[in-house]
């Protein structure tokens, strides 16, 4: 969590998890908004790049003794739209090779360089055609396995840590398309969507943001009642 943001996506993500994602405790790693209550907080210094900050946050969670040995890793813009009575399933995006091909027209970026570097690292570790776990959905994580994966990638800039961990741990899982909704127009999702994720603009000004707010109108146990 970053300081200075409004964190309204987090508010509704928490509402969706409270309603639909079985769990015992919620840990916020980084910054905790003043309105957030009954959550555990693990502060971290966020002075690096986005990828460095998130990797540091995941490592901090995995190293903390009070975080459960298996936990669900989620960003503040990931929403569970329907009940998951059996817990969070393992989901992937298909092979890294196919994702690279689909995104080949994108301009160079740390994300794309990190994807290629992670694929090459996995190939060197006997995973010649790895799966991509870079979805905007929660992911079950084993602390020991994630730490071992991160230790393999200390030299990789912008490592795709979910992908690295998922392949080294042999998670497998079900293939889905990514659920990130980047635009204001009502396309790419519907009432049947089990998961959604948004950009700040699409959440604040788009149809998808209104849809999520309408789905979860009531406060969760993790926010101060009656305050915004």
C-alpha cells in the first residue's frame, strides 16, 4: 500500500474479500489508511521502483512469523465478485510465451523486460515453457516456496514473482484471461465475472467502478463505520 492515495479501491476490495473470500486475518503491507480497522499492519519503506516495492512487501510478509504459512496474496485493486466457498483457486494466464506474443506490440517497459528475464531464468531452472501467473486475481502462496523463488531472482530486475513462484512450486491451476478493466466503457466483464480488477481511472470514473460499488454498498468489518 502506498501513502498519499485515497485507497477507495482497497475499501471495496476489502468488502469483496469479507463477503466472498474465506480468510482468518487481513494483513496490509506498506501503508495503512486511517479508516482501516481490525487488520494487521506490516509497514515497509517504499522508496524503490514499483517492482522493488512490491517484491519487498511480499518478502516481508513471507518472513513475518505471524503471517500464516499459506496465505492469499492480493493487491488493493483485486475484487472477488462471487463467493468462493472452497477458498481461492490457483489460476494462470497460459504460457509466458503466449503472453509475450499477445503483448508483442507494446512499447518496451520494465514489465516486458521482467517477463522475458523471468522466462529465461525459469528455462535455466528446467522449466522450458513456463506458465504465466501474472493475473490480477488473488493467489495462494506458500511462504517457504515464495522465499525460495525470490532468492533465485535477486539479480533479476522487475522479476515476475508470481510466475517464478508458481512454476517452481509446480502449482498448475486453471487458465483464465486476465480480468483487468482499463477503460471506462462497460466492456470485458459482466455480472457473471468471478473476479475483477481496475485502474484508478476506470474505478473512479468508469462503468466497472460503479458496478463494483453497487455490488458492495455496505461497510465491511475492516473500515471505520460511517466514515469515508
